[in-house]
């Protein structure tokens, strides 16, 4: 009975993001885990709690000041039956600080699930993060880049565990197995020009106007391309104005917000290249899953961890940060190299199938929490 109790895991997260269903569902099936989620996160779609048999309660995220917040009832969970805790590692969640402090004087283990280090932290933020992370029993990181930075900062390497990131892999792999090339873009655009794609929120941080500027200049160089954008957000009106200004109305297709995964897969599979001028994040996971490579910028301190899935000439490439001329050059080079589309597709599949999927993540969590 004591052994079973030691295996019990309490997961406390800021929100039940729909795109994290894959990892949460596999944890639900393979780990003895109870789930507690915060109640809001902007306009991000929430997963259906009925999908998780281990769901226990929704916590209220209470804003304090700036980005800081408190999760109601989170602290009380520390005094319940659990011996192992996996908590989102946001240092601006004040209830997490108290759980960590109590854990220092307890035999209970607390693991933080976090981006860890970016490489752009100020002196003060470094001090805060070092104190925050040092109180945990281990840190689940999204990539090797953060792990290496944290080792340089003096963290114990044995407490830093890279588990990468994922989307809803089990659903997506079934869809991927049935994908076939179609004339979806020939029918829409009426030409055979290569197709660029972006999927995600249309926000300023994504710097999507850079894609339009690149399209305009490449068109002027007699190198026409088409662009498909899946998503919605604050920048849509601005981007539409740029499309008209650059004379790209016939070359850009705003699909809009879309949650139908089969439809999304068809758009991505039939595109040639994803371009993400800002931080790439889960956009890379989504497009690589369906075999489409990614170009994004090379300033890793301002990237999201998923950039690590990109290997030059195999699954994507990098352009010089904030340099549209470099972006143009990389896009043009990609197509002029005449790389095998099917070989690239296989490369994209491989990196997702080996590392960036819930199966890998859960196997690592099991090893760390149950065996270490």
C-alpha cells in the first residue's frame, strides 16, 4: 500500500490547453495521476475535462499584480495524500512558491515542468529563477538548449531532465497515415507556385508581416510564392492591409481559425514550407508532424524550445534574426536546392516520432518520478 501511495502524482497546471490533450491523456492512462487546472488563459481553447478520468478540480487563477497570480486551493493540495507533485514551473505563480518552500521541509517531491532558461534573463530574473528552481527535486525541460544554459548557471545536471514537447500525437498519427497529395492549392490559387504555410495565433510576437514582405520582394524577383495562414488574432487586420499594399491578394489565403485536425493536416501536408519569422513554438510541432519543414530565426534566446527539432536541409533552416533579406535568401535557397520533398517529409516524421511526442515524454516522467 505504501509503494502505491508513493506513486501517486498530483499535477497542478495553469490551464487545460486543448493542444496538451495528448500528453495529459497518456499520463492519465499510464500514471497514477490526479489533475488540477487553472480556470483561464486568455482565449486559448480548453480541453474537455471528461477526457481525463483523473481530473479532480478546476482552480481559480487570481491575478495579483503584473504577471503574478495565485491558484486557489493549490497550496492545500500539498497537505493531501500525494507524495509526488508535477507543477508548471512559472515563477510568477505565488502559490507554487509556497508549495516549494514547504517541500524543502518535507519528504514529498516536487518536479517543475518548465522552459527553464532562455538565455536573455536579466541579473534579477536570474537570481529569482535560481532560487525558485533550486527548491525543486527535478525540472522537466522542453529542450537541451535550456539544460545546457542551466548547467552553465550552476544547476545540478542530474536534476535537469529534457522531455521535449508534443501535441495530440495519437490522433495525429492516425490522420497522417491516411494523407495523400491533393490539388487543394492548385484549385485555390490557380497556379503551381510553391506554397508557404503558417499555423498559429496571428500575434505581433510572430512577426508575420515579415513573410508578406519576403513574398513581395520575391515576387518582384520573378520568384512567385503562395502563402496559407491558419489561425486568427490581433494582427489579422494589419496583415490584410499589408497584403493589399503589396499586391498579394491573389497569393495569400487566410483560412482563419480551424480546429478540424483532418482539415489542418491536409493543408500542412500539401504545403511545401512553413515560415515562422518570430518564435516558432508549437507551430513547428504541428507542421513537422505532417511532413512540412520550417524556417525560423536563429536568435535562440528569443526562440521557443521547439526550434531544436530543426536541422538544416533536413527539417528546416534558420535565417538571421530580424533580417528580412536573410529570410528571403533562405526561402529562395530552400527551393533552389531542389531537396527531395519525400526525403524531407520522412525527416520531419522521424524527429516527431522519436522525441517530440507524448510516448517519449511519459516514458521519461515514469523513469524520473518512479525510478530515480
